């Protein structure tokens, strides 16, 4: 025997031979050393254990550039839009190389949303038997709900909403929380992606909250009926963000093992796997939580305003929808086919907001093949928030707000104007509406003219720093 055979065989040696650490690894080390003590040659031990080296999974290759194409439903009108479209095309071409992807589309509100290869806002990606958490983003089920309040006074409704809603980071303090049903919390606890205690606690604390950014509460008047209309816009808040993180962790493990060339943000969970089925179920529970959140704010506002509700409907635009074994990922894209969900408006209507100074569109979708069955979710942006601030020049946010929203009752929950949410930061509403018609994405059935709205506003600097550290 050589000197090496006198030295115990360690896990490092086994890893050098190609074995992978795991639950059976200690037993494998013991067996190797038993053979060594029995006089076996080191080469013989390596040969004997070679059959237990895990086989490397077959690697799933990327599509060739241009192999999978995407539809364009966007007509640039100026140099800013040309530049924006070029960036959207670049990132969509990279997304289309993802092995599971079978098609895609960009909508009139398309704009980049991260590094190249990240699904853009206003993007739709169809994948076969795969759920991509990065394609619905952390703001899962960002959505809109509309309630018809009949002849209620819009200012009274806005005052009531100001008193009951909650914007900004975090949840409601103890004693001011909205109730979450025990059945829904029990369903969270029964799902492996949602059972974490922090996720369940977030589901309780964040009920009745709307977050920040472009989320809003809007009060307006229907052109078709003259009725007062309440619209809310927000997603799944903390519970959704935690589900997204858990889903990305599972997807990343699969990507590293099976398709390391796929971009991290496009990692996926096989939909027919046990984890895929659990994740799909978790998405449906998060959707249910989000709908309940909208309902709770609408109901509290109605009660405070002593108003009565007529019809109510809602739709999401950051979600995954299934048609057969094809999973349609809409990032800032509104489903536009009849019956996209069991609780979709029976008349096929969905809600498309533009900005705080423009009407909200009520549309009937057309299930256009050139958009994979989707329509836009809003106006989108042609430049970043930072660039918009630069373009304001010496004009203060308050001055810009007064100029751009004259006659409207615009309120900011945190008290300070968020200039990045001014109407001028978005694409022109008239152009987006025209392109909805141009590409046959939907038919506008009503316009909800604005009376006023509430948004989070610019967060205090201390809060922003704290959120960054977290």
C-alpha cells in the first residue's frame, strides 16, 4: 500500500472523485474507510464507489437568437420612444432565448424593467410547462378593482378613502389592522411556499394597505352613466414579495442544475413537478389575498362615505395565466380574453389606467393573437424616474403638480409630492389609447374622468434608507 491508503478517506477526497455531498454522504465515507481498513487499494475503492457518483443531468440549451419571435404592438412617435423601443427589443430578444419560451409580445406601454434579458413592463411571455417567477416580478398580482358608487359625492368618497386606506412601506400597526379570514390563513399555512411564519404575519399586517410607487386610489365619474367610480391599484404587498423570493430560490436551483446558461432572472419551475404545482397553488392563494385586500379598502371607504355599491369587478396585470400547457406571463399586461379567470368580469371588461390627470379606460378585450391575448396595463414610461426629474429642470414637484393636474384633488399620503408619478413622467395617454385601437387589442367602452386620487407620495429619506438596508 502507498502512504495515501494509510490516511482516512475524507469527504474532500470523495468530492474530488466526483461524489456530491448530501444526506447519504456520511455513510459513503464510512463505507470507503471500511474498505480501506479491509486492505482494499485506493484505486479499487474509487472504482467500487464510482457507480454511486450522481449522473449529471442533461443540460437544456438556449434557443438560438431569433429562433423564437415576439410580436410588436408599439409604434414610436419620437426619438424618446425610438430609444425606448430599441431597449425593449434588445431585452425581449434575450428573453426569447430562454429554453421554455415559445412566444412573446410587447404592448404599447412597453418599457425596460431591469438588466438586458429581463421581461419588460408591457411584456408578455409564453412558456411551455414552466412558471417563471421573475416574469411576474415581486409585485405579484398587481391589479385594479372598480366599484360603481352611483350618485355618491366624489369628494366625500375621496375624504373617506383618505381616512381608511394606508400607503407607504410596512403594514398596519396593531389595533388598526383589517381582518384576514382564518380559512385563508390556514390555506397559507398548508402551502409549502406560504407557510413561513413571516409570510403569514405579513398577510395579516398588510391587509388593507396599498404600498407605494405607482399604486393609487382613484375617484372619478363615468362618462357612460355619470356615476361616481372608485378604483384601487396595488399588488400582493409583503406576502407576494415573500412568495416571489421563495419561488426564485427554487427556480434558481433548477436553473443551476439543468440550464446554467439561462439568465438568473429567467429561471423556472417545471409546472408539472411537485414544486411547480405547489407554486401554482400559492399563486392562486396570493391572488385571493390581493382581491380580498382590494375589497377591504373598497368596503371600508363605502362605509365611511355612507355610500352604496353597484357593480364591482377587477383584473390583474402582473400574473401567470394558463391556457393548456402554455403559461402566459404578463408583466404589466392585462389579460384580454373572455373568462381568463373564474371571477373575471362576466361582460369581459378590464381596467386600464393612464395617469392621475387622464381618464381610466374601461375596455373589452379582443384576445388578439398578435398580443398573445393581452392588452396594456397603463401608459408606461419612455424614460427613467431619474431622467424625468432631470427634465423638470428648475420646476419644483409642487409647481409641476399644480400645472399638470389643475382642477383635480390629488393627495399624497406621505404629504410630499412624488414627482416621478406626475402625468409628464408617462407616455401620452392619447397615443396609448390610439395604439390599443391600431393593433386591435381591445375596444374602449367607457372613460372614467378623474376627480381626484391618492398616492403614497415621496417617502421620507429615513424611511428610504431603512428600506434599502432591509
